[in-house]
């Protein structure tokens, strides 16, 4: 199957540019996916950080409340007196209940330095137990506080045989020892608040996500109204399958599981996990919007790629197509076709070479045709001259005989005989002149080309006809930088004189102007001297213009019809060109081009 160069180039550019557009589109899509993945992770970190800050705020508030209690002078005196046994336990138990109600705590304990429970504000009937022996879920934290450390934790504690999820603070109470000069630990105040659905909901609202807390021995806590039976299996299944996304209520969430912030546990049995359900719908919508925009841009880029491929391929193949058309026309015999391109590349060089070849082929063809025509007409001229000369002698004898008759009988033939004889002699002289012109045409010598000043020749020819009696004014111009012409001086003088004479005769004694000008011109790769002779005479029609160079064709009365044929023959011998443009009633322009001398050093000022 034959494929044009245009199609190949267009396909090549299309594939290249489209591939580039697709590559950029895919790369951008991957970059978008990566950026959105990073955005999800960043949102997860922000949510985790927000929940941690909320928990820290809860613990810090609880610590501040306990510090206020521990620093109360009356409370500290009551503790010291109770430890000294000077006051009954009921008084301290009542005070702890009051403090719990004032601070709105869920749990509050007062523990002695040896771990004995002195009072519980939330349960006045519980006191006297040693909380360190046997050990409970809170024993390690309590021991740290008895050692003088403030302990804050999120834990699942077993209190009164029930597991509770609480935020708790263990704060040591110290009094100055006057004898040792140091702070003496007199007890530990232990306060706690239950972490329930309300707290989880507030934290979720601040974080912009759904939160679920799961721990052994406690019910699932969610930040929205959902049953454990519904959510638990779905969430557990997603975690077991290692999924990072989960759909709840038709909404897609990013799933992240981590230990509850600030949680403390000595065993996996009491481990608390926090599950973050971060909504992804807005991110997905943004991603889809950007992908749609990217798709639109890719489609537009593809269309632009097609247009660019078409334009680039066309810019390359257009001059080639024109060259192909010109070559086809040249092959069919049309030598006038030329190609004009402005591509400024190798194609332009190729076109210039083709135009030069066409010019030379056209010129050679014209010279060949002209040579053949001239050869034929030379033969015609020889035969015509021979045929015309043959009857001249009999005509002359007849005239002489008539004259003798006239002398023998002068009364009857005198006037008619003389008039007839003179007419015959006049016609004989005209035929002889015609025969002489044909003979000259047939015997034209080969020109001898030398460097000559064409302006000088023109001035001489113009001077012959620039007379007042001609009725026409001749305007002549010649540039100073005109190069020398390579011509036969005598033959070219004959050409110029003939052409100017024709221009004057075309004026038919009417007022008007004849313009004679000379310029230099580039014809293909050749430098030429161009002569133009323009008259404002009667002009020629199209048919006469076609036959103007044919021998024996003339539009002038009494003309031989050989003038322009001789001119064309001379110009052809000079490897030049001549052309005529004419319009009836407007005048005629004759353009002659002959070779200029190529050596710049031989150009002279005019």
C-alpha cells in the first residue's frame, strides 16, 4: 500500500507528540495519586495529634484539680491528723466526698504512703484496704506516685469488680519536714474521670473524623450512634484483613488503628485501641475533579498535537507537493511552471535547483525551436529569393521590347507605355529588395561576443529616431552601476535600431511617449542586462502577438515581416531572451535580456 510523505510525517509527529502528552498525563495522574495518598496520611497524623491534644487537656485539667486539693491547708492537716490517729476516718471520708462533688470527678481516692486506702470520695464504705497487696491494675501507677512522681494515664481499671475506661492522675501529697528540711510524702490523691461516648464524640468533632474505642472487658465506644453488634464485626473484619479503607453507611473512610493516646497497660488484656475513621469522600471528589480536568487537558493536548502534527507535516510537504506538481507539468511539456517557496531549508535549495533547471530547459527548448524555425525559414528565404529573381530578366526584356514598340509607333502608346514601364520597373525593384532581405536573413553570420556598453549602443539608436518630425518623444534612462553586456556590437545595434524603429512606426505619427530603460536582473542563477522599450502606439491583438516572431508575418503595410524574426535570431544566438507584451490601443512593451559580464571588476560607471 502506498503511503504519502505527508501521511508518514503527520503520523510520526502525531505519535511523538501524542506520546509526550499521554506520558505527561500519566505522570501527572501518578503524581496526583501520590499527593492524595500523602494528603490522607497527613490528615491521619493531624487527627491523631488532635485527639492526643484533647486527651492531654483532659489529664492536665484533672491534674490541676488534684493539685488544688493537695495544696489546701485544711485538707493537708486533716490528712496528717488522720495518719496520726487523732481524728476518726469519717471526717476525712466526708471531706473527700465534698471534694469529688466540687471537682465533678467520677472517682477519687486518698491513699497512705504504705498503700492503705484512707478514703474514697465516690464510696464512703470503702477504706482500710491495702491497694498494693494484692496487686491490682493500678498498683504500678500507685507505686510510682508513692515514690514522689505525678502519674497521668488512660487505662482500663478494675474498680469494685468492674472494668472502667478512665483518665486518671496519681498526685503525691507532700508536707515539709521541719527536722530534716525536706518534703515528706504524706499520701497520694488519686482522681479519675470516665472516658465515655460524650468525650469520644467531642474529640471526633474536633478532629473531623469518626472514632471508635475498643478494649477488653468494656463495651465498644463510638463517636456516633451505632450498635456494637453492627459495627464490631465489620470493623474487626477490616482490621483482620489488613484493609485501609472501610465503607460505613455508604461513606468511604480511611481506617487507621493505633493505641489510645497516653494509654498505659501492663498486659495485652487491658490494651486500649483507638480506630480512626477519616472521611475520604471530599478527597476522592477533589481527586476525581482534578483527574477530569487532567483528562480534558489531555484531550485538548491531543487535539493540539494533531493540529501541530498536521501543520508541521504540511509545512514540510507543501513545497514538495508544489515541486511534484511542477515536475509533472514539466514532464507533460509545460516548461513555464516555476515553484515559489520560503522554507529556508534544504527543500528551498531543491526548489531553486529545479527552477534553475526549468529555466535552462525552457531556454534550451526555445533556442532549439527557434533554431529549427529559423533553419526552415532560411530555406524558405533561399527558395523565395531564387523564385523571385528568376522572372526579373524576362520582365526587364519585356519592358525593353515595349519601349522599342513605342519608338516604332509613338502616336498610340507613348503615355501608356512609359507609365506601364515605370510601374513594372518599380515592382521589379521592390521584388529585388524583398529578395535581398531574404538573402540577408539566410546569410546572418554567427555573432562574436565581446564586452560592450549597452547604454552607449542605446544612446546611438535613440538618437537616430528622437526627431521632432517623428511626433513621439523618447525617454531614455540607464543606471550608473549597470554591468557590461556580453554581445556582438553590430548585431545588437541592429536589434536595438529595429526595435526602436518599430516603436516609432507603431505611434503612426501620433503624439506620445516612448520609454527606453535598462536594468540588471537575476534570471535563475544567471545575471542579465534587461532592456525594455515601451511605446504608446496602436498595439497588437492576441493573434498578431502569437505570430510576431514568424518570418514573413507583418502588420505594417509594405513591411517584409522579417524584422522581428531577425531580432529573435540574433538574441537567441546571444543566449538571451526576448518577449513582447501588447494590448490593442494601449501600446507595446518589448523586453530583451542578454548576459551580463560576471566579473564585477569589469563593471564600469555609466
